[in-house]
């Protein structure tokens, strides 16, 4: 009897250990890495296939869903390298559908309508000054959603002394021309949803809405005398005002934004090259280590930097996949 009980207890303990080990393994896998190592290289990478990326250690960050994607998570794979004056990031994440529909026009049934859908995006946030609890809570310290009314949710730091650098890559409005929007986050006492987010100084570089004053149809089209430089996009330099709408036929589409091919000033600090292929986005970002601008984080390779990442799959600001608090370390 005692022997049988001992055997039973042994199996029970072993079983518990197995279950515990699986749970721990799942928890570790679900949590992912917390640190991104940026490796120094002699020569800057040109694109995602450059050999310099082979020298960097890959970090795997778990992105947890929020909003309509709550409870859904995926893995974001990131590498970083740096030279004497620039830093580079290579980001890869799964996205089964390429989404480029935000405000895109389509002529159907004798009238202009906007296609359903948004665009794919990725955001990175870096404290410029010390942001209370950012190192432990990450980007959630900026999200104020206590109200039951989602329209009253707002984005803000928690004091006038806090400021953060915000990089916002967009598949439609920034990627085609090779940039990531560079902005910053400050205190937002008005509690207006977007008042805490500001764009860095820039001269006429942000995407321009393509619509008439009555907002019922597009105002500009591709100049027939100029083949589109970027397929699927409309550049300001290649756009002409639409004078005769009778030329359009059923199914014609026109981009909802006109893009500036060259960005200027601090708004243009972060360069980007993004490619979607076989259900995966691969985006390379680059920036000077030190820009000298007050609206940017200045990287010192002797220091560590907390940061956070959010990924938006065909979604607005309320439906994102967010990382845990992360750290960048130079090697």
C-alpha cells in the first residue's frame, strides 16, 4: 500500500513538473525578448538583404493585441546595427494581407466612393526626457482610456516635463516615398484625442488629402503626360487637377492622398524601406544617432534606451498589437 502510494506520488510530482515546465516554456515564449542589441558595423546596410544584418542578433518581441484584436498576439522580429553616425533597424512581422486602401477612391455605379479599409502601420516610441513609469509599463503610460466612451480616449504624457520621440511608419502615406513620419508626444491637458501627438518641424512634406471641397470625389489625378514614378501612389509633382470627370470609367481608382517625394527638416529624419511579400512585412528604418533636434531622442552608444513598438494591421489607433517595455543596448 505504502509502495503504491509512493509510486502514485512520484507520478503526480513528475506530472506536475511536466505541466509546470510546459507552462513556464509557454510563458517564456509568449513573453519574448526584452532587449534589442545594436551591433556596430563598419559599413551601413543598403537594404534588408545587406550582409551587415548577418552580424546582428535577432530579438523576438511579442506583440499583444488591443481593441478589436485583444487576445491575439504575434512575433515581431527585429535586428539593429549602427555605424559611427547612424543607427539602423530591420523589422519583420506577419501580415496576411497587404493593406493600401486608406481613403482610396473608386468610381463605381456612376459615382465616387472610398474603398473600405485602412493601411498597415508601425510605431516606435522613445522617451526624450524621463517619462515616469515608461521603463516598467511602456507605451501604455501614454494611453488614457478610462472613459467608457472611446471618442474621449486620448494620447498624452503625464506632465509638461515629459516628452517622447514618436516614429510612425505608414504603408500608404510614408513608405512609398522612403520615410517614416517623425513626431513627438507631449502633455495634453485638453484631452483631445490627438492633441498630445505633434509632428516634427517640416516644410510641406506630410501627405495631402486628395478630395474636392465638397469631399465627394478626388480633386487630382495622375498627369497623363507623366507615367507614375511609384505604382499605386500619386505624387504632388505628378498630379493634375481633374477638369473633366466624364473621362473615368467603371472601376477606375485614384489614391486618396498626394505624396511629397522629398521630405524636409526634422520631420524627414527617419528613412524607411518597406516591402510586403508572402504574408510578411519587412521594413528597414535608419536615422542619425544624433540629429541635434530638440524633438528627437539623441542616441549615445554608451547608454541604454527604453522603447516600445506598436503594429497596426489595416487598423486605426485603437486597434493595435503592442510590445512590452523594451530596451535598446549598443554593443
